[in-house]
C-alpha cells in the first residue's frame, strides 16, 4: 500500500476487517477530492482478489476515471469498460460497467455470471437505492442471506445524509471521514463563505423526490436582477478567481453566462447536451485560465476534477445536502496556486423549506453569514462556545461578530429544552449544530447525532479520548433514552446534577454562585435560577479546554 495516504490505508484495512467480521454490504464515505477511486483501485491486491471485480458507475466520466486509475496502479491488470457499444471481454479481471447499460434489460447483465465475481463496487453509492441498481444487485444475489459476494459503496455523502434510505441496501458504514477533518489535516483546501441575500421567495416552488421541481425553480430564479446579482457578487467578493456557477437548467446557465460576459468577465456555459468536443474544449479553456467563470447545470457535480477552481457560486437552490456537498466539492481540491476556496451562497427566502448551506457540511448555526470568514475557524470558535458555555443558543448566532458578543449579552442565552426532546427526557440536553449534547462532569459529554444510514449515533466525548460511538438507535427518542440510561447506570453522580426537575434547581442563585460567575465575567441574567447557575459554573470550572 505504498503511496497511499494514511486515511486511504485505514479505509482499506476497515473494508478488509468488515468482510472478515461477516459484513457483506458496507459503505466508505470520503469527501470529494480525497481519492475514493484510489482506494477501490487497490482492492485487487489488498483484498487478495481471486475472482473478478465489478465497478458500477452511472456516468461516462466516472467509468473512464475508474478504468484509468486501476491501470495506473497496476498496468498489468486487465481492466475493461462495459458501456453501450463497448463490451468487456470474459477474461477481464476488472469490469467497469455503466449502470444504465446493465439495467436496461437484454443480455448485457446476463453475460456477467455472478459466480465469476467476488467484489462489486458502487461508485457514487448514494444512487444505490434506485431500481436500476437494485436490478443489478438482485442478479448478483447481493441482498441474499448468506451471500459470499462483497458489496462496497463509495460516496461523498456527508455523515448526516438526506434520509436517502441507504440503510435498505447497506448494513454498515465501515469507514467515514468528513470534510472538516480533511481540511483540518491539510488534505483539502480551506473554505471561506459569503451569503448573498435576494428578495425572491421559493415557497411557491413544488417539491418532487425530495428536491425542487426544476422547471418551476428556474422560472423563479432565472431573472435578470438575480443573474446580475451574481455578477456583482463575483466582482465584489471573488474577482479574478476561477469560478464554477451552478445553475438550475440550460436556459439559466446560458443567461447567467451572458450576464457575466456583458460585464466583461471571460465566461462560458456548459451542459449535458452540448456536443462533447465543444464541451471538452470549453473545460480545457477553463482549466488553462482562458476562461474565468463557467456556468453549468447538472453536469459538473460529479466526475469533474479541476484543482485550480477557487470559487463556487450556488445559483441553484437545492434541498439536498448531498447535491450541495457535491457542488462545494468541485472546489475543495488543493493546488499550489490557490490559497483557499470561496463559496458564495445565493440565499433566497423560504419559510417552508430547510435549505442546506455550509452549515450543513460543518457544525454551524443555520442562519449564520460567514462574511468571508474561514469556515473551520468559525466552527472551532462555536464548538468551544458550545463546550464551555452551552447556555448560549447557537441559533441566535448570525455572524462571526455575534460569537464575540454572545458570552456577555443575555439575549444569546437560552435555558429552554430543545423542542424535539420535549417529553422524552428529564435531563438537561442542549441542541448543538448537528445534534444534541448532554454535558456531564470533568469535560465529559454525550452526543446524539444523525448518521448516514438514517439512524442516530450515541457518542461519548472526552478531552482525552475524543469522540467514541457507544451505540446506535433508529429514532431520536430512542437514542436519548439510551444515553440517559448510560448516565444513570455508569455516571450516577452526574445523574443527580443534570436532572431538570430537581427541586433545588428552581431556587435563586446563591451568593457564592454569583461570586464565581462574576469572577469568570459571566453575566447574571434576571430570573437566573440556582440550577442554571450551578450548571454554568460546573461547565466553566471543570472544562479543561476553556
């Protein structure tokens, strides 16, 4: 495994261990730009493959990338593509196959005998719940009890997915690294963010299959005023950067391109039906720097790798965290000529829809406007605030400046239980970005967070050991119950301190409590109770990272 990054080696080890442990359908989750293809291209050697390997992908670019990566790692390995008029020979050790081709019916799938294959890899595995994939899985018996074949899915889906139903196909996430970890470790580019607000409303746009109906969405957002706003935002916030603008449909991509061109900015538009030669020539000009801005619709979200991209503009509203992550991922690769990635979110109004943004990829408040700040720096500041001052409500943080003010201004305080936990716990849980936290003593806490398989992780967090998953539950209420039982069983001393209904909690703060709070320069809001003061003091005094 020479030449692999440490996390790629770890992923291979976890995949191998999962099979030995009896798992037959697993997912590996790695952010865009971290070399998922490199990992599964090492399967033949690392998994000591005796039979054939099948790679499934749904786009031509992904098929070619996988083919080329296998050949680069082992030039002697016979790797062939199965797609449309191209057929893989019966002695090809690795077959890289088009899902539309195999699932279309006829003899193509039948010509791949299940007994010849031991490993099936799904690239972009978030598509695996589609009927076309299930047809292929059924052919190979991948969902049958006792199967010996191994299904391994690779995806850039964030750890907290879109309730896509991946748990119907896969039984375990055997390895996952998220975007924030990869940026912090220097594998991906730093990200800065801006939000550009519009006066358009998305509430009249219908939703189908979990996302906006594109024809209706385009009618709302493809306006001269909004398109010109994109040009202004680029000029003011990212002038001279190499930018990809994600649009709703072809007409929107063309109109945004015209707005940039009319402003004297070198730009072009690409889309799926554009002739292949013209599309390749345009993207080559973009890569070489002849074009500064390229607009597109439904084309560059997968299979396009240009590391010089240092600006991504979100002109296409979406309800999908996965799609949003894919769009951001087009600019996260590192390059010597680039300092960071600028993400510009065009924020339309909506009371009905929860729209993803950088807050859904990082642990940030939903409504925060980063105003050009580094995402990771703001996330770390908010995490520190959550850890040391959990009485501050993160949802009331709307800008980086608010973080500096929150510790000393009462309007940022909130002692109410999270609405989603009403009636299911007697303990003092706090809502934090991405989940719920129960603070214990000496810096220890429990976290309940949604995961990729549409269930909930119960994790223990300590200063020394970091995050350790203790259990998994199918619902939030079950996860909270499991966490509460953990406390009562294994942390009885803490249990008495975190119970919300303890009579002493309703009393006024003692003089000693007021002195301690004052010494730590923590304001004492009107109506503060002894219980609230006690928790504030306990967290302030015992946290080793304050």
